């Protein structure tokens, strides 16, 4: 490779020397002449030669929002508190009313009345009500 460069180097050198004195003066005079450009008015109307690259906007994918549909909760009926307030002659005083075996209290049916208990049943659900021992006296009849 070095040999090729050394062989071609004299050819390039001889080309530069082959220019005459007049050709060199003409080249220099072209450079020395004042160049005329465009006026400022023309410059304002000239379009911008530079292209400004604006990268395309990346679309940001919003994560898909999955709507969670909850199963409707079962409507829970507020459970009624049954309170046995007294027992007399095979009758139970429950929630300020007297009931006998077979009577219905809401969804429950009275199935047994003992000395200090009353048993209520609704399907397979059974409630045993106990008489509270520390109760105040109950006035069964209003009177004098």
C-alpha cells in the first residue's frame, strides 16, 4: 500500500505544478471579488433551510380499567331480638305480647314453653329464649 502511495504522489504533485501563473491569479481574483448576497427584506421571506425534527409523540397506553362487578349481597334482614319476659299458665310473654304453643312470632313458631324457657323454630333454625332472673316486676294489668 505504501508503494502505491509513493508512486501516485508524484502524479498529484505534478498536477498542482501544471497550473500556470495566470490560472492561479484568476482563481485568487475570483475569491477576492466582493460577493453580493440577498437583502434583509428578501431574507425575511426566504423559507428556513433547516429542517427542525420533531419526534412523533408516543401514545401512552392507559392501562385498561377492568370494572369489578360485585355480586349483589344478599339482603340481610335485621334479626329481631326476641326477649322472654315471663311465663304463666303455659303462655310466654315475649316482646310485650302473650303467646301459646303453636302461635307465630314473625317468621318463628312457638314450639315449646317451659317453666323458664320458650323455644321458637323457623325451618331448621331454633331459638331457645331464657327468662332473665333479675327482671323488675311486670305489671300485667293497668289499674289502681
